[in-house]
C-alpha cells in the first residue's frame, strides 16, 4: 500500500483563523513548512513526488513505517476543528491512518483520527469510532476531511469528494497536547 498526501488546494483561500497549512511545495527535504504559522511538519521516510499540489508536489508514504508529524496538537480539549487533505491510495490494507492527533494512551476521547478501513473512510475518538459508507476510490486523488462542531463523535461530519457522512456515536472529544501526524498512528 502506498498513500500519497497533498495539501495543495489549488487557489482555495486560507480561511480566517486557520492554525496552520502545509502546502507541501518544497519538493525535497525532511520538512513541509507551515505557510500560516510556525508549525512545520517533520517527515520521516516519505518521498517527494511531482504532480499534485500548489507547487506540483506531494508526499508518498510506503504504508509501513513512513510518517509525518507535528510536535504540537493545534486543538486541545473539545475545541471545534477541521482537517482536509488530498489522498491517493494504490491499494488498501485493513487499516491505514490518514490523520492521527492527540494521545494514543487509551484515555477516553484523547485521540482524534481519520483513517481508511479497507477503503472506507473511518473516524475515531480514541478507540471509539465509526466506519462510514464513504468509499475512497483506488488509483485516483480524493479530497477527504473531517469537521467537529460540538464535543461528541456524533457532532462530526466526515467528507469525501463533496459527499458527507454524519456520525452517530457518543464518545466525547478531549484531545491532549501530545502530537499530530499523517500516515501513521502517533
């Protein structure tokens, strides 16, 4: 399984109040710079590939041990938040992280994660999660995202290429201040 990320949204305006944005336009190196603040993304293993994003680049993850991490969590507690990125899967394993934020210690509500479960978009709050009916396409770019407007799993909307799924769970959000990452559980 290879997973490709691109944060380039092609001319989409950065919303007021944005905490960070990584356009991934470097094309080489071990850092994807934050164009809004100072929260750069540290890369461990993924390779730069041309062809997607504002600068014409994206990151390719091997699905085994590649990761990209922030040394901060931009939202703690139950603050409203959203995340979006372009992904490209060339195959599906049973479970792959797209975004993982917070604390994987097992504390209820301490982790906020968007993932693929055999190609279906899944969202979790710690170990409580729901797999949606939104299927990520193989071998093509897809825009995925999640937004929280409230403090429980049921207050989340999961997005895939303009389609949404509302979650019905009741787990509460209370992410800690550990780390956030792409492509692996942090």
